[in-house]
C-alpha cells in the first residue's frame, strides 16, 4: 500500500511507556528537541490554521476532512462528528497554536486534539503503530532496524526522495487549470535540472535533515534561490532576476505574488516615473476555476524588467522587489468577511487576514545612479 494512502496510525502504538505512545509533538520533543524546535516555526506546524478552519463551519465536517487530507492527514486527526468541528473552532479561537512552543507536556494549557498540531511528527513517521524514518546517517541500510527507543524503526529511502512530498504538493491532473494542476510542484521539479542532478525537495527544504520546511515565507530562503543584477544604457536601466537554485516555479502554487516596481527619481528624490510587474499564477472562479495569467519564473529562467524612455530629469532609478506570500488568501478572507455573520468563524477569518498581512516582506532593493 502507498505510504500516503489513507495514512493510519493504528491502535497499537509501538513503545512500552505512555510517553512513547503519546503522538503529540511535545512528547516527541522530550527526546527530539532539535527536530521539534525546527518544526515548531514551520508552516507545517501552522497547517491547521484559522484561515482554513474558519471556513469549515459553513462547509460541514465531512468537507472539512477533505482539506485535512493535507493539513492534518492522519486518520486520528479527522473529524468524526460535527461536534468535533464545533469544539475545534472554539479551541482554535482561544489557543492560537495547537502545541506548547516549549515542548512541555506539563505546561500545555489544554489537552488539544492532535489535529491542532497540523502536519506533526506522526504524520510522516508513524504508520499502523510503527515508526518510520530515513536510513541512519552515513548508511543505506533499509528495513527494520533495532534500537532501544520505540523498539527500533523501519528505515526507508523514500524519506529522502522528492516523491515523498507529492501527496500534498502535487495535485492530480483532475485539478488542472489551463492544463496545469492547481499545485504542480513535483512535475515542475521533474522537468528541471535539479531532478536530473538528484537534488531532492529535502535538499533545500530540509537541509542536513533539519525539520525547517522553509519556503516562500522565509526571506533568506527565497534570496538564496535567486540572482539579481542591474545594467543601464542610453535612456534605460534594467533589473535582471534569475531563478538559480529554485527547483520549481517561483513563486510556487497560486497563493504567493511577487511585485517588482521601478521608480524614476529626480534630484530631489521625487518620483517622476514608475513601472510595475508581477510574478504570479493568477486564477479566479467563474462557474469553474480559470487561469487569468501565469507570469512565474521557471527553474533556470532569467527575466528582465526594463525601466526605459527615462525622462530628462530622472537621475536615479530605484528597483524594489516585494513578496506577498499569502496574496490569494488575503482576497479569499476579505470576500468571506463581506458575508460572514458575527461568531467564532468570523473571528478566526479576521485573525487569518491580520496574520497574512504580517508575512509580506521586501526581498530586494537597489538604487542605480543614472549615467549621462
């Protein structure tokens, strides 16, 4: 059976002590503090988010479970009844995180359902009561390995291969818009040089097996994947952006947007000319999902942004590149709030919109003195 097909924890969790049978991330943190500390700041830890769950009340718990397939995938994380959903809404309103950030089992303010921890340790590492993981560092030995903790574990090379991430980060062709699935990350990687060179998703998003899962929300991560340079000529200045170390479209998926702006400034610093561009896969719903445009940067691609026909009084050109990681979600939340009545769901969506606004950042800025 495929590892990700209806992932089940099982009832007979391997391990002799209650701590070993506890599936909450705080329990794992007692021995795996380094991994927990990396994971707790990741988007995986926030996958059971107010913006997601705030929409479930009107959808119903069964439709909500369809979303949890990626946001909280284990069978134990699914809603069993409508009451489960109502309870979760109330708890999420009160507790912003579904785990104790210090990894303490004693300081947890409430015994939160496992689903509140999102894509937690057990999501990847436990199936049918047994622990799974990559081969021990420096070895290629796979299969059942003995050990004092948990009675050992089952080592699989799948943990170090890009396909391991596909269940959530590669949508099927049935979700295609204009011929491309809504999320097409694995296929984009397969068509890049990184696939041919054996550079896996984990190579960048989990360097040295760190559970960071950094992506578009992380400014350093994004900067490390791009190259910038500027040139100028008679009446023009251009910025060139290159996708150097990104193994999929930038930005990936339909959620983020990257704005590029150029400003022609006079000797007083006043703006006298402007140019604007964006990198984004823009989709909309009109009786079905439609693609308005796709201007994203593909692996290895270079894109030129030209500030040309400069006016005589322009003495400097300022380029700014801004990333809006949750651009699509902002629009969704704003639309939802127009029709939502007061209540827990509205409170959660308002929180999600506020949080999304905090994630924007300036990726790059440069000022070029015009040569005459």
